[in-house]
C-alpha cells in the first residue's frame, strides 16, 4: 500500500508539471498524449497490485504480523483493499492532471461532494448503523473515491485541450510576436529602400539645359 501511494504521488507531481508546461507552451496534443500515457501506466500498476493482493489474500499479511486474529481480519478486508489499490492509482493521477490544467476550484468542489457528502455518511451508515464495521466504513469511502474517479475521468477525456485558456493565450501571443516581427522587418525594408534611393539620387549627374 505504501509503495503504491508513493508511486501514485510521484506520477501525480510529474503529470501536474508536465500538463502545466505543455499547456503553457501551446502543445495540446503533447498534453493529451502525456495524460493518456500516465493514466495507462498507473492503471497497469494498480491492476497488477490488485491481482497480487487477490492471489496472496491469505498469505501477504504474514509480512506484517504473526497474530492469527489480525491475519483473519486482514483476509476479510482483502476485497476492499484490492479495489482501493486500483482506484487510488487512477484517482491520484487524475488529481495531478486537474491541478496542472488549473482546475483546482473544480477539484475542490468534487472532493468535497464525493468524500464528505457521499463517502463519509455512507461509510458511517454501513459501518455503524448496518454493523459492517471497518469493512463498511472502508466501502463507503471507496464509493466516494469511485464517484470522484468517474467524474474526473469524464472531465479529463472530454476536455478540448486546444481550447484551454493557456493554449489560446500562447497562440495569441505568438501571433502578436509574428506581427511585430513582420512590422519590424517592413520598417527595416522601407528604411533600406529610402537609403538606396538617396544613394542613387546622389550618384545621378545633374545636367543643366542652357
């Protein structure tokens, strides 16, 4: 779990910086490509870890404890743990994409709604009222994480990166710079033409007609 979180946070920071830099440089296609590659990579990592947990459901707890009771409890929580591994791999990276794209207020509202309006109340309901215990609380939080992941995925894959504000600003600034360069070259050409005319005019002999 610790390794998975560490890898996810590393990819979170990396994709956040990459998306921000690519959008600022006016490269929407590179932004989309980076997002797809990172999400695909983390999905594969999460799927591998989830599979390993399912396969070693009754054995991997031995690495952390010698207590039979603790191992039994961990074995009962294998399903929610495996699902959490997959969801956290994707959700953390999607958060990095959103931060790099400048969607921080939107992500804050999504987190608030998914965790504190859905996840926590549902976890309390399952854990305490319906007597599912830790498994119920964890399942409620997984529901909140799932909803957040779905919403961020829809927003990310429906985004028209070419229409992002920073890409438009870059294109506008580039056009302004191009116009300024053209205007500068035009002024230089006009100045050179005037100087050439003056030189030719000075070299032409003046003939007086008597």
